[in-house]
């Protein structure tokens, strides 16, 4: 799944990777896309990822999926879907 602010390119990215796409917080008064896909949840996860990845000193993009999997395992699952 992909949660975004609806910026250019996200719709195409989601389609290319066969991901469900939720637009959250893109318009005033619409902070919730559906259920748990709330802009504060997305912001919280983004902050947790930033704190988690910081010690790795700019990891390579080719390993990004592994870092995401590791973060998900550390915070109890459900981080990426």
C-alpha cells in the first residue's frame, strides 16, 4: 500500500507497483482517507523511520526494502501494511 499527499507521480507509482493508494491530508478538512490511514499515523510512521535509519548514515537505495522490513519487525509489524 502507498499513502501519499496526492502529489504528482504517486498514482502512477502505485499503479506500476500494483499498490493500493490512499491519499491522506491533501485537502483542508480531509485528514482521513479510510480507517487507519490518517495523516497523523503517516507522519508518526515517517518520524519513526527517520529515527530508525539515522544511525545507518545514508544507506543505499538498493537496500531500502530490507531496512523497511527491519523497521516493521522492530516496531511490531504493520508498519508497511
